[in-house]
């Protein structure tokens, strides 16, 4: 997901240190995509205008029980780790920063450390997916959701490891 300032090349932290940021948050996000996979949230909320725009682009949307229109995560616009609609992604995607993205933007984590955290999380998610049965009709698109639904053949330890990574690195204060 991510905000417009993700493309800013200079972050406050790096600016204070007098050095250009060697990696933008946008660059991290297109190599990550973990939030778009539905690791933390089930839905990305949409306006009616965005629903029409996404449908025109062939991206399905959902309606929540309260009537709110949304993208059901994992998002169909994600290819690999990157959003295929990045330049025209919905407002909520544009505005969203996970804690890791904020920390990179503010120079509180190095690009190398951020990449390692993402790589570790992606590896845990890949292990988790490998333990799940093939996705059946009606299953949620998110592997994390399916892991809660079906459990994992190795037991809950891997899911707990994923949760710990989410809490430690992505879900900051005020986030679920
Ligand atoms: S539209 Fe793009 S940024 Fe938004 S959830 Fe889908 S893949 Fe992620
Ligand atoms: S989880 Fe964070 S770093 Fe990864 S794509 Fe989402 S906002 Fe970007």
C-alpha cells in the first residue's frame, strides 16, 4: 500500500544526519506487499468512485456486512510483491503506512534492516502457505486467514511466529 511521500528520497532522519536516504518507502513496499496479502487486515475500504474504477480495471471488490465497499485482501491487484495499480491505487492504500514503513521513512531503521525484516516475514508466510491445503472455492484469499481457519499441520508455532513479527515490526501503536 503506501502514501505519496513514500516516493520522497530524503527522510527526516536522514536529513537530520545530512545524508540522502538510500531507499524510499515506495521501494520497500513494492518489494514487500505483505499488507496487500491480507496479513494484518481483511479489507481495504473503498469509495463508490473507486469501486467503479477498480471494476473497470478488472479488480473485484467486496461488500462488507455493514454495506461498506472494499477490496478483500489479499488483493487481486498484487503481482508477486508489487501493486499493479500503484500509481492509481485507492486512497486507503495510498495513505497506509505500516510501522516499518514509518520507521524507514524517519530513518529509524536502515534499508538493509528493513529488507531483512521483510525477507524474514515473507519466508515465514511462505512456510505457512506451504502447510495449507490448496485454496478452495469460498476460502479467504489471505493465507493468514486460512491458517486461522484450518490450522497448520506443524501446529500453531509458525502462526505465532508470524503474529510476533507483525506485532514487532508492522503494527504500531494505534494499529490493530
Ligand atoms: S490496490 Fe495495490 S496497494 Fe491496494 S491493496 Fe491492492 S495491491 Fe495493495
Ligand atoms: S507491510 Fe509495510 S512495508 Fe510492506 S507493503 Fe505494506 S506498508 Fe509497505
